C-alpha cells in the first residue's frame, strides 16, 4: 500500500497556511512552507512546518518548484497562491497540485463566474450594462480593487456620474445591484474520494471601514466625508438558521454539477473532474432568506481560519478537530492509501 510518509504537503506561508500545514501534520504528513524571507515568524512560532523553503517573492515560485518535485510534495493552493501566480501561470505548474487548475480561470473572471453560477441556477445581484439603466441602489466594483477598496454605492444615474468623478481611473468597473441583507460566506468541501459534499461552516467578514461606519452617527459620517471601503481585516465565525441548511447544500451541489461542464482553457474540453476540495459561496442573504451569490472561491478561503479546531458543523460530523486544511489532508491521505491519488490531482 502506498504510504503517506513518501509524500509532503506544501503551501505558501500566507492566507490559510497555518491550518493547512497543521492539518497535514495532524494527518501524519511531512509539511513544507514556502515562505517569503522575513515572513516566517508565525509559521515557526506555531511549529506547523517541518521544512522551510525561502523565496524573495511568491512570484518566484517557479524557481523553487523543482525542489518541491524532488520532495514528492503536493501543493495546496490558497487565495494568496492564486493571487500571486495568477490563474494562467497556475496552469503551468508541473508539481502535484490538489484541485482542478482549469477551474481557477472560471473563478477569477467575473463574467465567466457569472455564467457558471447562473447555469447552476443560483440567484445573483443584477448587473447594469450602462449607468443609464440604474434604477435601484447599486455597488460599483472596480476591477482589481484589492479587498474592495474604493467601491462606492449610488442610488441613481445622476449620483453615479457625480461620484465616479472622484475616481480618475482607467480601470474598468462593474455596476451591480446592491443587495440589502447580511453577508454570509458558506464554506464547502467536496471529496472525490467519498463523493460527498460537506458544509464545513460559515463566516462573515470584518471589513475596514465598512464595519466601523455604523459606530458613529449618520451626520458625523457625512461631516467627516467618510468613504466606505471593504478592506478585509479578519473573519468572524457564524452559524446560520438551521432551516436554511438544505438550501446551502443544494447550492453547493448545483455548483459542483455545473463545474463539470465548464470548458478547460488549455484543452478546450469540459473539466470533467470539475470542482472539488474546499470552496466558498459568497452571498448576501436578504430578509426573504434568498441567497444572492456575488462570488465563488474555488479553493480554501480565509473565512475557515476561525475553525482550526473545527466548526460546529465539522464537530457534528467528525467528533474530532477538523479544520478545512485538515480535511484536505485527509482527502489526500485516503486517496494515497486507496491508490487513487490521480483522482485528486488536477
Ligand atoms: P475580491 O475577492 O474580488 O477582492 P471581495 O471578496 O472582497 O472581492 P467583493 O465582491 O469585493 O468581495 O465585496 C466587498 C464587500 O462588498 C463585501 O463586504 C460584500 O459583502 C459587499 N458586497 C459585494 N457585493 C455586494 C452586493 N451586490 N450587494 C451588497 N453588498 C455587496
């Protein structure tokens, strides 16, 4: 039987690396942290990595890829990995990679993502092709606006034109219906080994300054000329009404089914393995309990970080601490032990 001792789990020292490496260690794997020089402190302090490989920048990943291949390492991609390399470069990775690489193009492109979610039958905020069509509150999202910095809200065409003047930008933007409701980020895991979809947990984000504006009176907000920004600073755990759970499972299932029909950029063929491993649907839940999904992340999200010791939902299923990082490692472990490693590499 293949032995997990012959493999190592690696990720970049950022984003969700602590839980990925800790989870891999708990499952019995050797762990490697690829770290930017000077950023290793948390990974050393928490003792999650057996080995460090240093780079000047994550963009130099390809310089050290061969070292990882030599160690029989399996890469667990996370948000920083995809963001530093870009979905296109990820396609060129030769080392073992957990997850379908071709899916990353679909999650990284707002238009493609919309087609995917739409075909899966999910409700999404409306998009307005031109400012003239604005007939409800809208949120203007600039492309490449890291962490939602500089987004603004407008209630009419006139207000849109007034406010857009403050943005010099050559950058494109999208005008999206503003959904009044609460943000709910649903964390999923789909295992190709067990063929089962799991709901791992939920979070809401802690964003500066959006989450602080309500602490001062509306008049003071206006006087201070505060502009809303959504810079993510952390994540807060959340449990949702139990009666909504069936809807959450259905949404996840439909997204997975649809993902198997998406076309791979490289081969021009459907991505038959589809989406698997951890993923997240980012939605606003309105007062009628409709989920309006505005984004999908086809990899582990930082919102799972509060659950390094497991979430209320993983506790129900596992009776042992089960972070999303550990769940990934367990999937890999089971695949190795059942001689099915190919099924989980993409
Ligand atoms: P990215 O990952 O692309 O940088 P993000 O995950 O930070 O983006 P955004 O889509 O940029 O998320 O949204 C930023 C914030 O705006 C979040 O708090 C989200 O809840 C809120 N938001 C996004 N779209 C809408 C919408 N259509 N209606 C209401 N609120 C929204």
